[in-house]
C-alpha cells in the first residue's frame, strides 16, 4: 500500500514523564530512554550527514530506516520480518517519529541503494560518538574485551587465538 509523507510522519515535541510505579509495561517501554539519548546526541541530524550523497526518498529516508534498524536491534530482533512483532507499538513509532512502519520490501529496496561510502560514514560517526563519550567520561583506564564468542581451547587458554 502506498502512503504519503503526511500519513507516515509524526511530530513529537517533548519526552514523556518517567515515573517508576508498579505497572505492567510493554517490552518497548524503555525506548523512552533511548529517545532522550538520540536527542542529546543529535543522532538524526548527524546520521543524515552520512547519507547526503545518496538519492533521498521523501517518505522513508535512509536516516529514518537506519535509525529504525538501530531500534530493531535494541529491541532484541535480528530478522527484518520480526518487525511484525512491534508494528503497532506506540513507543517504537514515537521514537521513530512515524505513524506506520514500512514493509519489509521497503527496507530491502532502500538498503539495496546504500553504498560503501555511506557505510564508511556510519562507521566514522560511530567512532566519533564513542570517542566523544570516552573523552567526556575522562576515564583513567579503559578495558577492551574482544572475545565475542566462546570457543573451547581444551584447557590451554594461554596463547589461544582464533
């Protein structure tokens, strides 16, 4: 179904008030904290710079789809078809500034138009944000842990490399 920009976009002016009470919350309720983080980082504007060189579509721009994929991963999903689980979720739609999520085919078509320079710009922005936060934190020591998967070393861990 083809939709117009006005049917998709939603304006959000303020963050909702956070109160910690005994109530049943949806699994996406914590996105309000990410919404504040995205605003403080000015993430949407900064991401827009990563995709300036690409042909922009008015309804679902690259920056919007990329941000929706970030939210998708934050919610714990990996497969694009899993957007069906939160398609009507008001917090997800609010964080993205949308009234409707795009179809999986829209994601596929738009992702196919991204190129290596756009990926390089996103990687640069990611590095910039991480380094800015590290400088702001003024840590005396930083520990980096690169062992993302568990592999057996048969009790000979010293010198083990994959």
